[in-house]
C-alpha cells in the first residue's frame, strides 16, 4: 500500500499564531488512513515558539500529552491530561532549525495516538525530543489537522502530510473465503 501526499507547502514569514494552518483531511477518512507529517521549522525571528496541533478545530481540553526532554545527564518528564492542544515543544528556536516527524494513528471509537520525534539545537547544543499524546475525542473522524503556535512570531516552515492506508480493519485483509469440513481437510 502506498502513502498519498495530501499536503506539501513551504511558508515564509508566516505567523502561525495569528494565521493558523488547517490541513483538510476529509477526503482521507481517519478510519481508513493514518497520517504522517514532516515539519521543518526555521528562521524564527527573536522568539522561541512551540507549534500546537489540534484536530477538527477542537480547542477544548480533549488532549493528553506525555513529554520527556533532557540535555547532558538530566531529563525531566511531564504528563498533562487536560490540554487544549498537543504541543511540539521547542519546535522553532531562535535562529536554529528543527526537523520533526509526527505520526497520527487510531480510529473512531478510540483515542487517536500522536507521536513525534524532533531534532534541533538550543544554545548550541543538539537536542532530540520524543513526545506522545492523545486526542481524547472518540466520536469524530479527523477532518482536519490544525497547526498554530503558542506565541506570535514570524517564521519559515516546510510542512508535508501523507495519508497512509491502514493495512485493514483489525490487521487482517480478506483475500478469499470458503467452507471446509473434516473430509476435505485430509485430502488437500
């Protein structure tokens, strides 16, 4: 099964806080597709800005986030069960580029799982961050992936989104059917 590129755009000096981005995924039902996103952020002007992800413009406290980060020999962990968005921490640091891979999986009737892995630089130190979170809305299919930022600031970004067909419902794909009985099991 092949991934389908559904969004690929570069932005120059966009303020994602005052001008959020909504990526329409309604043609790719989230019960039939998962999503992969590649996000490259760079050129932030005088600010450390975090990208925020929402689904279907849902800004209620329907998000749970798990986050761990560390430099050197220290690491800190955080859990927040009532967020109004999933935050990609330090996605765009002043003068330092960041590259992230974001995976969105799940189906209607269950929480959607969001995993992201980001690399970047802060204060001349290389950083890798791994975070995960959930969209707790179990009713709706994902019709849009919405990106905003926590504070106002212009930056450049290149964002690519792929719809990836699920292998099949339940992990199995029916290719043939028939009935068997005791007599033909031994003869075949």
